[in-house]
């Protein structure tokens, strides 16, 4: 059988109770501060991925866009795609990867996150698996 030990004097018990009654308010403030800090850091916008076009004419803009495309090493994006066929609307998640040159890969995911289909394009050839 466990023995119950006294806390000590009544004054020590009161000090201990004051410590524990003040602590939750401090913990709430600390937790709130940490959550706000993490949300602020998570929502921070990074630098713009591409500077705005500086072309005055459509021809200059097209030339600048072609130069940017030639220098692009690749990019990827997670997205939600919604399709509509008559009254039926379906949505699913997908990942788009664009590589150097004329390569593209679109991975479609099931609702549980597994791969449903992969569409690959190289130049004018298209493959679906």
C-alpha cells in the first residue's frame, strides 16, 4: 500500500498552489505566441519567382518569354483539378512537373493519395499509364 506524504507546511502548500494556478495562463500565452509565430512564418511570401516583363511590344514580350523558357531548369506544382461532364463534377489532386525542353509529366492521385494515372508528354508524343 502506498504511503501518502504531507506536502509540508500550509504556507508551502499555498505557494505551490499559486505556482500551479498562474502557470496555465502563462502556458496559454506562450502557446498562442508560438502558434502565431509559426503561422506568420508559414504564410510569408517568398520572393517573386519571375520578375515582371519589361517589354514594350508584344514581339519583345514573346522574345523575352522564349528566353525565359530556354533558361528554365524545371518546375513542379501540386494542384486540385475539377472536371465537369454535364451535371457531374469530379475533383482530384494532381502534380504537374515541367522539365527542360518539351517534357511534361502529370500525376493524378486517388482520394487516398496513391497514383491513379500518369500522363507523360515528350515533344509531340503522349503516353498514359
